[in-house]
């Protein structure tokens, strides 16, 4: 079984996002531009909970893998949103 962060890296790669080195990421959908981990988190953390190929437990594992990989607070916000729903949460 892959570690959660390695699984998250693989999942991002399947969506065209890969680490470009030195804390930067590239997105095939935005050629020529580099993204920060925060930008990747804002773009992709919510998608972890909408990926229909994964059951709820795998979506949660993926989200924690993204948190480990990106080390960005926004991922924790998306985990909370998924747990409580956007309408019942305080702002992150």
C-alpha cells in the first residue's frame, strides 16, 4: 500500500499536476506557470472529496495525503467542509 502522501502525489499527477522542484508545482492545464503549494491546495483539495472513483474513506485518506504532501492549512479547511458541510462551518 502506498503512503498517503505518495498516493496524493500520484492522484495529482493523474490530474496533470506535478512537483516542479523547489516548492513549486506545475499544472498541465496552466502551461508555463508555476504554482505554490497553497495554490495547489486551493485548486485541488476540494476535488479530493468529489472524485467519484473513490469511496468516502479513500477520499479522506487522499485529503490527509494532500495535507502531508502540501503542508497547507487550506487542506484542513476542505476536510472540515467535507465533514460538516459548507453551510454549517465557521470560516477558515
